[in-house]
């Protein structure tokens, strides 16, 4: 959110942003990659972070009974890459490292009691 807020401020105050749309994206990570980052930073504090990968065929099977999962099935295995090149070049926007953002988000969730353990 901090990077998005910074991008909004830059876009509101820079004349070269007028009439342009910007994608605010650093990198795309698979859920399992995020889980490994969380495990690295939080497992020693007693948080159990699942890192095992659920095979696609299980998700397809569960989707037969769950409409929410059914919407995900067509995109299984697809990594969507977005480019924030325009934002970086036009407004000199630099995102925080992804690992820092993931850890800070988790810390905030813990602080506010919004975890499965809390």
C-alpha cells in the first residue's frame, strides 16, 4: 500500500502524468514463493506457514463443488506479468523490495490480530 500511495502522490503532482494510466507493480510472485518468504521470517516465532503446493488436479476436483475455485481453474499455471515501466520512467517511481513488503504486511496483520493464530 505504501508503494501505491507513493505512486498516487507522484501521479497527482507531476504534470507529465496528466491523462496517463500507470500500473503499480513490482514483481509477480507465486503463492508458494510468498509462503517461503513468510516461513523464513515467521516460523521461528511460532507461526505455521504452509509451503506445500496443492497439485492442480486437486484444485480442479474441488472446483467441481466450489464456484469460487471454478473461476481460478482457467488460469492455473499462468504467470501474469505486468509492467510498471511507464510509472518508473515517467514518475521515477521505485518500489520497495517485494520481500520487505510481504514481511511488513504480515507484521501489520499480526499487530492488528488478523492472523489465523491471533
